[in-house]
């Protein structure tokens, strides 16, 4: 026991040396402190631990920092905002639950920017007025878009061209008329102009044989031809409360090897139906029916329906078969309407006249354009011998060419007449003579 206590109580030499050293350090430090006065305590600096992995050392042994390149796509907003989620949900379910008017303006614009142009018109027609949306609808469907021809409105352009395409490809007795009439509640407020340059006739079905009987020539008996009447516009135009312009051509485009003359036939049923249509449309200002083989009888039917029309300002029946009787009906219309423009170019006015030899249009404000139209009318005339155009403001060139045509007519008539000296001067350009008094 005594030996163990001695061992525990007796300090080792190394411990004594460390103790003496620390005692000396403390005494020297205390001496310096007492000699220099109180000093502020200095914080202890603990060096960072060295990392054995992930740090690279250079040639000098110093540590190099890791450099991470910036990612422009990186964002702290990993979870989208609740408003963005709501907008995405509205766009996705817009066809079943169209929510637009209740949204704030900035949210409404985001919804419109992301809506598909292929949404049903029953959903978008009367709900969306944003022009940028309808512009996307137009440019997706048609490569060339002249919005200026449609009043500068993309929505109006879409509905007018959409309705025109339906009419161009409508096949009577095959296409369901409800396809067009069901569109009326959606487009009635936006369609102001219809320009249809094609009307398809009914589809011609192959004839069915009649019990194998043959005619004398060995061919099958004739089968009745189907009716060639086209789509009747009466119900459609009656529903377009803002229609102002109607431009029609009864013909077929791109018929190729299937060409037949009856593809370009404007029937009497078409004529009577169209006459009733334009008579009932009190907002119509411009009516054009060109390249449709409109003869005198059909022209008179159409013009009769336009007498005392409250709004019509322009009538164009050019490139048809209108003759003298149709021209007389058009002349009567001038005094029974508000007409400002009448176009009868490339028709048959005075083409078959064999009695008219003198016309006096002096002291009328015919003007330069009127003189050109008179010159066109004289190109096919062979009977007129005198044309009085004094004080009518006709261009000198037109007057000269009309005079040349009259000279040719007079020369042909002189060769046929027994007394050539009885012919008058072909054209009078001087002022009217005053009677002697």
C-alpha cells in the first residue's frame, strides 16, 4: 500500500518539467501585463480542418476554389405560382368551361395568348373579341390574309371567309343545309360582305339501267337529267342583319376535264330566288352578279326586284348576256333608286339592233369614263350612223374613235343604199345651232 501511494503521489519528471514551464510562462505573462497595463483579450483562431477529398492543390501546395458556371435556366421558383396553375387549368378546360370575363385583364390576356385556334366556334364566336386571337385563327387557316378588305377586323375576316368557303363547297341534295344555317347565330353580327365566286351544281349520279331495254341505236334509254339549281341564299341572307355587299358568280372553278356548259348555268329558279333575296335585304348597298350568263329576261327579273330599294348604291351586271331589253330595265332603275354606280360592261347591248341609226346625248354630263364606255359599246355596233355628243365632256380621243366607227358604218350603209347622198354627218361635236329668229 505504501509503495502504491508513493507512486501515485510522486510526479514524473516530464510532468514536473511541463508544469514548471507553464508556471514560468504564466509568471512572465503576468509580469508583462502588470508592466504594460490591461490588454484586451484576443480571440482564439481555430484553423479549418483540412479536407482530404474534393480539394485540389496546386504546385505551391495552396488550396484552389471550385468554380461552378451559371445556369441561365436555373431558378429558385421551382414550384409555379398558383395563378399560373389556374391559368393553365382554364386554358386546358376552356372548351367545357369557358371562363374569361371574370378574370383580371392581365390574366385574361394570358389565357387568350394560350388558347388554341382550333376551339369550336360555338365556344369562341360570341365570347372572344380579342383581335390577336382571331388573327392567329386566320393566319393558321389561310396563307394570304388581306384584312384591309374586311374593314381591318380579323374577326370579321374569319367569319366572312369561313362562310364563303362553306358556300363554295356546298353541293345541293348532298350537303346538309343545317351546316350553313347553324352558323347564323354565331356570325350574323360580323358578316358585312359575301364574295362567292363558285356555286356547285347537284352531283350527277350515274344513270340506272331501265330493265335492259335498248333504243333503236343500241344505246340505253335516256335518263332524266337532275336539276341544276344551286344553293338558295334566301334564308341565309335574311339572317345576316348587317350584310352590305353581295358579290356572286354562278360557275365552277378548277373543273378540269369534267368541264360541261351546264356547270355555268344560272337557272330561272336561281334567278327568282336571288331576286327575292336582294329585295328583302334592306341593308344591301353593293350587288354584283358577273360571269353568270344573265340574259335579258333574268336581268329584268333581278332589276324589277331592285326598284325603289332603300340602300342600293352600286349594281354590277358586267360580263353577262344583257341586251337591249335588259338595258332599258336598267335605265328605268336609275330613276327609281339611289344608284350611283351602274356597270354593264361586256354585254350585248345594241349588239343585235337593226333599226337604231341616230342617238342624241348632247348637253349631258357623260364625262371621260362615260365616253370610254360609249366607245366600248360602239365596237360591235353596225347600224348607228349619227351620234350627237355635243357639250358632253367626252374626251377628244373617245370622240375621234367613235367617229371612226360611225364612218365605217356609213360606208357599209352607202354601199347597200341606192342613194348614197342622203347620209348625215357621222358625229357632231360643235355647239348646238341657234334657230334663226
